[in-house]
């Protein structure tokens, strides 16, 4: 098993030194879902929400969150992101919205945290915009799907 990298030999938290790592193309894809009442999903998909385009606003929130990840997660490196995309799929069978974020950079450390942060904040934005009509919405399955680049190479979720 790999060891935790955010602790030094004394057990103190520290920011990992990535200064000697090679600069490579890096990408990460994360996903998650928010389940809701059928009427809430209809409100979102038909554009009838008084606050506006729920998914459009959630997309912008996810992109902004990816760019601010280092401000939110204490030991993350601030990164110059070259790509952030946030997309949604409507799952009518399970009355849910599925979110997928893809983040890329050319740098010395990966963008997994940025992709995961984008998904979570996009889903939180959907919750915030729709909570007046459905406080029982549930966010689940937030997870890394793939990552590429860097010294650890490529990784893909198997199921």
C-alpha cells in the first residue's frame, strides 16, 4: 500500500514538494449524482425554475470551484488549469442529475482534487437552487473516474 504523502517524518501535515517532478499533461475526470423528487427534476429540465437555468448556473459554479480548489483544500497546490468542463446527464429512470467534470493542466501535480471539487460544488449548487421545493435531495457517488499523467501514470475506475 502507498504511504500518505501529506505528512512529514514527524507526522506533521505539510504541502508536498513537487518542484522536482516532471511537467506533464494531466487530466482527471470525476462524477457524482443528485437524486430528487420527480417534480423537481421536471422543474429543472423544463426550465421552469424562478431562479433561472439551474444546470447552467451549476456548470459555472463547478468551473469556478475547480479554479479555487487550492483555497478550499488546505494542502492542495494552486494550479494553472488549461481545461475545466462540467456536463450533466438527466437520469429520468432514477430521477437524478449526473454530473461529470473533466479538468486538465500541464504541470507537476495532478488535477484529481479539482475535478472532484467541481462535481461536488456543481451538485451543491443544484441543491441550493432547488432546496425550496425539495429538501430531501441526496448527493451520492462522488468519485474519481480516471486520471492520466504524472509519475503514477494512468488510472481508471474498474466498475
